[in-house]
C-alpha cells in the first residue's frame, strides 16, 4: 500500500488512483494534517457520487466532509451546504458536523431550511447540537417536541439547546438522568451534552459520573475551552484553576474504570491506607481475577511489605492484560523506583506516540517526574528524563501527554532547583492547544511563587 506522507501525494492519489481504500486514507490524511491546499479537491470529492456502495452510502464523500471540518476553512461552506441535499443520512450528518466546526454563520439559513424540510429522517441529534452552537433560537418551537423524543440522545441535544437559550434549570434533569443511564454510550453522550451547555458550574456532574477518565477529561477540556475564551487572566481565575485541578486529578489516575477509584476507596474501609497501598490492593485484586502466569507478581504483592521493584518492572513489560498493566504503572508512580526509568519510557512509547493507551503513558510520564531528583545532577538518567519530557511537550498529538509533561516538570521544578528549562520559548511557541498554554502559564506562576520562597538546592 502506498504510504501517504505529503499533501501532494495524497491529492494525486485522490485524483488518479482507482483504489477506494487508498483514496479514503488520503482524504483522511489531508484532514488529520489540516492541509489547506487540499480544499479544492476535497470539495470536489464531497459532491461526486462515484463512490456509492451497494448499500447506498458514500464513504469517500463522508470522509471528505469530516476532513473539511478538521481543516475548518470557511471556503468549504458552500460545498458542505450543497451536500445537505444528499440522500445519504450519514453524509448529511458529517456535513452538519463540519459546518459546526467551521463556525461560519453563512450556514445558518441553510440549517434552518434543512430543519424545516418535510423529508425525513434527519440526523436530529447533530442538527440540534449545531443549532444550539450557532445560537439559532428562532426555531425553538420546532425543537421543543424533541425534549420527549424516544431517543435519549436526541432528548439530551434538545435539553442542551434550551438550557443554552434560557439557562433554566428545568432542562438539566434530562441530562443528569442520561448521565446515570445504564447504557455507557448514553452516559458518554450526556457528558458531552453537559460540556456543550457552556456552564462551568456543571463540571462536577461530569467529574463524579460513572465514566472513563478520558471521557471526563475531554468533557472538562471542552468546558474549560469555552470558559477560558472569555477570561482575561487564566492564572488567577478561580474557575479556570478549579477546572485545571479536576483535570490534574484525572491525569494522575491510570486505573480508574477497572476498579473503584482511589477517591472512592478513601470513603470506605480503606481510607486509612496510603495511595501506594490502595494501588497495591487494586493490582492484587485484578491479578486474583486472572492469576495464570502472574503467580510471582501476586506472591510479591501479598508477601512483601516493600514491593520488589525488579519484579514489578519485569511484569510491566511482560503482562499483556492492559488493566493489570495500568495498575502496575500506577504503582510505579507511587513507588519512586529508580530501576523503572527505562520501563516507563517504553510504556510512553516514543515510536508509537498516538496509540490508545493514553492513560498509561500519562501516568508513566508523571512517574518519571517523580523520579528525577532521585538521581544526582549530571547523571545519564536525568538527561534521559529531560529528553523524554521535551519530546512529550512538543511532539505528540495527544494533548493529555503534553499536559502530563507540564505537570511532571512542575513537580520537578517545585521540589528543588532544576538544571534544565522545559518551558522555553520554542517549546511554548509550538503549542496550538489553548489548554496546554493555560496549564503552562499556571505552572510558571506556581514555580515563580515557589522560587520566591527559596526552594532548597
């Protein structure tokens, strides 16, 4: 298969290749890399029907719409509006999402007209969300019936629409009920619905919900992005600092979702245990559910008051069960085991920077920060950790890993004087995510305060 590594090659594939899978990949690549020069060819694909499948769908057109949304160039708006007339429901959905991402109000009349068309069905969830995002309140009468729709997700979208319009609390029970629904997908959708309400006071509902940490982080990040865009001073704004603190707590937890979180455990019989002891018990419980091949690790956890770091490090590399591996990384975070540097760096995985094990990588990076001052100045281990932190702040697309790099350096620099600077102008200039910039500013402010109180050398 041809490797797509440039905009010119991707565009050439789209124009000349007969391989639909390769063309799909090229369209995706252009969007992922936000290649502005691809605008014309993507708009052409968007309104061609040569890729129709036997089931009637248009995969290339759908992906072209998604990529145009990622590129977010307003020049794509007319083509996206035209694609709303397609008979492909998923293409209509992708076009609406793209119009919302581009956020050009030229789309408003067309969205209203699309809503009022007699034809059905329509992707009502994303349509109502787009109407709310554009603050198109004049269609409220047409939206009200969806508060009682048979789909809980459409109910949630309608509740967001009316809450954003009125700020009336009567619409929140729909969202809160969805957030505690038995269906995990409904709960996840509700978290993002709450994030779209544009109200930072609703963040606690997401934090305490039965959701994976990555969903909570994404929801809180969206709330923070909305709120911070209207704030004049991120480092002294109490709401911003409160939201950052919530994200910090989520970043440090690699095992949430496998067993009750540390915060939950502290409210019961284990509240007298240290975080390390609680994590050790998490890991023991997980291994007892799947003991085959893990006997030595289990024995070490049960018998040794001070867990054998060599055994833990070996298990981290050998065990394939990702839940157990996550708990091991969490344990290494609390253990401050100097043998673990290479293991933690392997977990972070410099050569596979965007794989799905985000939570392991984030906590592994924080663990490296905890270990930094365990080594003497000038030691190779220190230089290796410095290199990893520089890479993590500037290279990965994973915003959570960049965020973790900021947290790790903040711990290093607030403990003792440091022999390297992570927040250089070049490192800061390459940040495109406003939340990373906010977290850096807060860390710099915190370190400045710490320096004024004379950190010991």
